[in-house]
C-alpha cells in the first residue's frame, strides 16, 4: 500500500474518533461547505495544514455535497530546506500543491511592534487574492480547537475583550470570499499523535521571530497561554472544553457591555 493511502486509512480508522468524526462534525455543525464551493486549502507546511489537506481530500471523496478543492502554498520567504520539506511532504501525501511567492518575511523582519499580527494579516490577504484568481470562493485554514481557546484567553488577558477565533467568517476586504476552519473541533494533541503515528516530519515554523522563541530569547504570548491552560488542566481536566463552551453560552443578562457590528452597548441601555 502506498504511503499516502496508509496515512488516509489512519485518519478514518485509528483516529476516527479523535480526528475524522470531529472534522466531519465541525463541517456539518458550522455549515462550512456548501454545494459547488471552490475551496482553496491553504498549506503552510505544518502538521495542521497537512492534516487539513488530507481530511478535505477524504471528505470530497465521501461527502454528499459536490465541491472542488485547490491546494495552495504561499512561500513568504522560506529558506531552501523548508521549501524542500513542504514539497517532499506534499508529494509523499499525494497533495497537489500550487506554490506562489511573496516577500512577507523580508517586510515584517524590520517591524519591532506586533510583527506576528502584521504577518498574519498579510498572509491572509495574499491567500485571499491568489485563491480568488483561481476562482475560489473560500479559503480553508488549519486552525484547531486549541487555537480557538487560546485566542479566548489571549483576548481577555492582553486585549481586554472577550472573543474567539470563529469557525467561519466573511472577508470584509475581499468581497465574496469566506474563511473556514474545518479542524475547529480537533485537539492539537491528537494532531501530534497522528503525525507521530505515521512518522511524519512537518515544518515547525520558519520565521526568525519564532526561532527566537524556541531558543528562549523572547516569550510568546500564545505560548504563555498554552502553558497556563496545560497547568490548569492538571487541576481540572475539563478546563479546555469549559473555556470553549463559555463562548457558546454567553449570558447577555450578566454582561456589562458588548459590541455588535461596531456599535457599543452597555447593560444600562436595557436596564
């Protein structure tokens, strides 16, 4: 059996409960895919986006909705080794990736404040533009359950607001385009388990800033939150799912204020 077939089989059998069912559940629950969608699956080279690509391929083969897939990878300035690794894994996993180049790494390398935020915004903009050129109406990103709950705490602790990473959203800058996150209900630990089980070596992160984080030179806020949640789970194993459910059950009767479509409201408006 070819290697990519074994990987696909592991998703629907070995990891059926922790990955495949949660993937299908997210697609169905949040209505992420509709008839005749043309979806650009965005490949970064990491474990999350590669798993996303395989799940989307499997879904297309078995789903009762007809849709089309394009697999795209934006090269923001990877070094040669990282680019080769992405190409190697794409071939190994039978993912037909279309590459396009940008100079994002060069641009953000000189930004001292919020370079990660700028990089993320620029990446998304380039992905939308390239996907639109391919005739796509949606882009799919590999953000997962842990990304969502970490965003909740990051927003509270460092942004002084209560929000999360949505499973889908409409682009305000690229009319007619939508972003979806099909891995939304899948935990990162299960993605790591899947990659290790199949002896897959994926790109970790290729930017200079992240290399600094790995070496302990600077501290990343998301990494701080990740460690905090891990510590809290030792006290309460359900802490992660409770954080997630908190944004599904917001009680507006006990909220001091909120913002809807740019308009701020306080509880006094309805008291």
